[in-house]
């Protein structure tokens, strides 16, 4: 044990006899203890404990105002159940009842007055060594828990990657369908076909492009690491997004899908990304189970609102082989899996149940061998915290005075698109292909607002922002990031730290206009 740590321990003395206090202080100081405080008024024991946070308490039993038992009762609720706070009681009362009350009250040891000097110092040393061992063990356990959390996160990412690899072919196929519509309609538009008006063709192109955006964002919802964050969530939308992401696998697997959704479900206060992850996992598991089952393959999903209990229920059922009764109780255990080696980590259902529990809900299963399985999620409908409630809708603002705006993006077509939109709103727009060119332009003239990409050659958005902090700090508050680099964890942390608005690509021009207007207000 580290002698320096031991002698630096904080010791509190509580005794109404001033002579006893002085004696104990001298004994401790001679033995090398450097941090000692004391009181002869038991009423000061609790305030001193809360401010001094002692490693050991020397406590008299018979005192006016408050006796030692009452002081123990005050201190005990402040000691963590897993913590070890040594309290050494110094008393002339050696009856069995006094000893019982001392130990029940939280005392760790006692000495009978008058005590031997050597004995009290040895008792103090032993108790402090035990406390330091407890503290070291707690630190070691915390380190182990952190390692377990990190390894679990790595395994979860491995399972995510396996899921993503399985979904990738389907995502590519689903993207090709709307992209074919986009390319075909633009070909007909350029060829001068008159079967549809340009506006009608534009609607078809927009609808197909919007479908591409949804497919990509649904896939990224699985791929990204999200910091847990609650918000208003519509459960039917989460189910639709999961089904849309898995549409190709379900269709090519000859799985019939039925979604019986309850209309007008109340809004959940939940983490939408986590619920999406749960749904994808349950649907993928159902699909895998039905691969091995003969006959029709049918996936059924349903949502219901239990008004009496204040819950929303979601069921995911399949026509697979079912789950044997003897393992139904184990399927939510970490690392338990019935899949062949190399197919998953066995953490999927454990993770799903953990997420649902964190939302105050339950995830259960009903299954009979040969008759499929139904997973049931129940989530409480809770109001969002007061601080998170939506404020009144933002008032419609008049168009801002025309301003000078700099667009920084190495993708010429995207830069030109933003410039055309902003010029249409009356602003004066100039374009830079990277951060280095933008800095040269800023040396020559001023701008009221900057829209910049984050991933560019020569000088990217991160280094461009750092340069602005040094040379044009006032512009850091008049900058909007526009980025398609959404999977880079370090980049996302940087964007959050800046506090600047960030528009993910592909962006909605109306949203761009609203953010620009808000920044120029």
C-alpha cells in the first residue's frame, strides 16, 4: 500500500471532550497524518462530513445535543451502498446492545476508552488500508466495465457491418429502380417528348430522387454510430422506414408483408435511430427464420394504442419454424445464438431488449414450434421533458435584404445549384472550389454568409474553419456547413463542437433557404 496515500487520508474527529480531540490530533500528527479536522460539537458533524469528505471518522458515542448513534444515522444515507467508509467509534459503553447498534448504524470498528495509543493507530491504519483497497478495486472494476463496454460496442459494430453487407445488394437494387426513372424521364425531357408536360415530368423525377434519398438515409441510420438522443417519434414511420430498407430482401425471399397500422398513434418520446435498429434486427431475424420453413412466408407487423395502460404496442410475427420452448427464455441472453458459427454475434436480441428497457418498455416473444414466432414491443407514451417541448412555430419573416454570400464546394454542379437558388432569392453569390481559394477571396472582400462543404481537396472544411477562427473569427458565427460526409465520427464531433448549422447532402432547397434566412436575420 502506498504510504503517501495512506498518510494523506482525510480524518474527521467528532468528540465533545476537547482534551480527547487534542490527544487524537497529536497522535495522528506524530504518526505522519497531514489532513485532520475536528469538532467538539456533534451538530457540526454532518456539515463537516459533507464539505470535508473524510476517508475515516473517529466518533465518540456519548455526546450532548447529538449522540454517536444519531450522527451515524445522519451520515449513513450519504454513503454509497458500494462504498467503504470506515467509522471507528471510541466509547466507554461496551454492552452488547451498544455494539449491535454501532455496527447496524454503519460503524466498522470500535475501541473501548481509555484506549492504548498504539492500538488506536493500528486500528486507524488497518481501516484506511481497507478503504484504499476498496477504492482501488472500484477503479479497477470501472476500468473493466469500460473495457467490456468498448468490446461490446466493437461486437455490435461487427454485427452492424454483417447486417449492412447483407443489405447492400438490396440497397443497390432499390436505388437502381428510382435512378432508372430519373435517367429515363430526363432522357424523354431532353428529347422533347410531349406525352407529359415538363412540370409533370419534374414531379416524377422529384419523386424518384426523393425515394433515393429515403433509401440512402435508411441505410445510413443503420451504418452510423449515433449518440443516444430522444425526440418526438412516430412509430408507424419507423416501421415504414425499416420495411423500405429491407424491401428487396423480403421481396426476393418471397416474403409477403402485411402492415396493420393503427392510425393516429400518439407520438413517442424516444430515440428514433435506436427503434429503427430494433425493427431492422427483428425483421431480419424473421426473414432468416422463414428461409428454413416450408410453405408460405408471411411477415406481419401491427401497431396498437392501449389507451387504458398508456402504451403503444408493436408486434412482429413470422411463419417460420418457431422457437423451441426450452430456449425461449435464453434468446435475449448476450451471445446466445442458434445461428451457425460466423453468422452474427448473438448480441442482436440482447441489444434490442436493452434498448426497449431503456425506453421504459418491454420486449417479449410468443412462439409455438412449427407455428412461427411473434415478438411484442410495448412502449409507454410519456410527455417530453419541459425543456424539450416545441416552442411556438417560428413566424414567417419577410425576405432578407440582399447579401453577399460565398459558396465553397469542390462539386461544381452543387455549388452552381446553391448559387442559382440563392441568387433567385436576391443575394449576390460567389463560388470557391476549396477552402484555400475561399481564404484568398476573403482577403479581397467581405461576405455576410458562407456555405461550405467539409470534404474538399487542398483545404477541407475543417481546416478552412480553423483558418477562419484565426483570421476572420466573426465569420465563424455566419457559416453553414453542407456535407455528405455523415459516417466520419471525428467529423461529426467537430461539426457539433462548432455549433454551426449543418445541412446533410442531399439537401432540400427549401430547408437551405430557411436556414440561410435565419442566419441572415
